[in-house]
C-alpha cells in the first residue's frame, strides 16, 4: 500500500507537486488557526501535530483535488493537472461538512484526554483516583477514531450514496475489520505525516503521498468487505 503510493507519486511527480502546492495554499487559513493555537498554548509541538490532524488526517476540503487524483491513480487511470480542479469542485463541499464534524469530535476527545491527564497529577480526591481509568477509556476511543480517517476521504469519493454518517460507519467497519492495517499501515501513515509536517515536506509532496496511501489502502481492502447497503 505504502510502496504503491510512493511509486504513483514519483511517476507523476509534476502533477503531484503542483496539486500539493495548490492544496497547501488553500489550507493556509487552517495552518494559521493551528499557529494561533500554538501561540495561545505556548507550545510549538502543536504546529506539526495540528497540521497533521487538521490538514492531512481529517477530510480537509482543500485536499479534495489531490484525493480525487490519487483515486484515479490507484485505479490505474491517466491524470492531468486539470483533474485536481475538477476533483476539488466535485468533492470539496461534502468534505468540508465532514471535516467540521471530524474537528468537533476530535476536539472533544483531545480535551477529555488533556483534562484527565492533568487530573492524574492532581492532589487527592475521587477524580484523581478514577482519572487513569477515564483517560484510558478516552484513549481507546481516540485510536479507532483517528484510524478510521484512513478510509474516510476514499469512501467519500467511492460511495454512490454520499451520506456522511454512512461514510463514517463504513470507515469504522474497515478500520476495525482489518487489525493488521490498524497496527501497521495507520501508524506508518501518521508517522510520515508528522515527519513531513515537522520538516515542511508536507508543503511540496506530503499531502499527495498521504492521499495516495489512503486511496491505495482503500482500493485493496474495499473488495473484501460487505459494507452497509447503498455504499
């Protein structure tokens, strides 16, 4: 999956880089929002992690073009730079709705993780006693939630029924149904995105590579699933 993604990006490097740059420019408002959060929390680590989550992992509508192109490449189709714009027009609106929902849910999960992590170090009280358990439960929720986003944008493109709840349900079924991918591909995907975000590579090629990993993983696994009717 990852090897095929690298091969597709390298064999279409011009279109990939141009599409990646376009997606990066469109994502500047999101990056500025992450920068403001980092400034407010006085933590520079928020920047690569925030960019990874909000720009690359969540179904960012600004990446609709490169996701559409990556989908075509995964199917073995020829692509041109014009396909980026067509894909953006076709999928950006639905992706934007999904992105807002994803950001809201992620914010709730991370806020609870931060709260109970802080409560573990608090002095005495019932909350300190139960905080480790509650932190662990929220962490158990966070892992599949982040992992299912490997499939969200590909399913948004692939499914005939463009229902966001259906897309997320099917993505959850795929994430939970293939634990090997959950344990191998997802950590590698996320690690590459964090490295790309930290080094700035995400600006030039990281988003395109991420999209290719997502589309290739979904293309390989989707035929092995019987998903919800209408998908």
